[in-house]
C-alpha cells in the first residue's frame, strides 16, 4: 500500500511539475548549449572551444599571415602548433 501511494505521489509531482515550467522553456525557444572540447595531447589537457578561443585562434592565424581554416578542419600539425602557441601565452 505504501509503495503504491509513493509511486502515485511521484508520478503526480513529475506530471504536475512540468506544468509549472515557463512557456518559453516548454516551447523550446532556447537553443541548447553545446560544449566543444579539444584534447591537447602534448600538454594532456582539454580546451573548450568558445568565442574567446576562436578569437585567439584568429589572432594566431593573423600573426602568422595564414588564411582562416576552421580549427576542426585544420590538419593535425597546425592544431599542434596552435596549442603550443596557446600554452606559451
């Protein structure tokens, strides 16, 4: 009897709780946040790829007078050189 009552209360809370969410969240107007990380093998650490990292990467390319190629599409040697440069800064 106790187990059945507890299950009913949990189910009621789960269904009723979703009705309390704001309409914008329920409608899905917010875009999910995607975190992209790259692993730096030489330094054995992860780097989040966000707006700041993109700006640093573009500064790196400009400093070396190279044309822009998306980091994820750059060859492995260019990625290694970038992470070396980042760790020096």
